[in-house]
C-alpha cells in the first residue's frame, strides 16, 4: 500500500507483517534453547568452571551461543512480525542546520555573552 502524500509524516509505503506460524514456532523453540544455555552458563559460573582454562573457554563458548541464538530470535521477529513502514521525512542540509544559526553566519563577537558561548560549546544542538 502506497500513498502519494509528500508532506512530513505521511506514510509513503506500508506492508503488513507476514506473521507466519512456522516463524512463531521457530521463535518459541529458539527461546527454549536460549533458556537452556542461560541456565547452563549460570550453573557453570556458580560451580566455578571459569577457574580452569578449559572451563573458562567452555563458558565463553556458551556465552557466544547465547548471543548468536538471541540474534536469530530477534532477526526472525523483525522479519516476520514487524510491518515495513516508510514515512516521509524532512530533508535537511546536514552541516548547515546543525552547526550554523542564521544570525551567526557572519561570525560571533569575541567575549560577548561568555555564558551563552560556554553553553553552545558544551551542547552544540542547543534549542534555537
């Protein structure tokens, strides 16, 4: 579904999520595997597996598998259950709008309103 609106905030394209049952089952199974590995990591940590060299490598491997499994869960969720939405955004000139105010194009006076200059130096995106 597309719209022809070009004003700021209009939805340019909206494609609903597929929400497949196979993806939901895969996410549930991957979550169960995730819980098993988290309990195995916790058990090994409490029992001191990390005190030996091989046990420390084993705990590191389990931790890597935990994060890889979590990445697969999040990737499946994002692909299958989140809609694809493209909205119209306002175009800006990146360098000019962020750092130069219209009244400061010619430069600023040296020493004038020192507190304001300190605020600008510390927080460059200060409200205009």
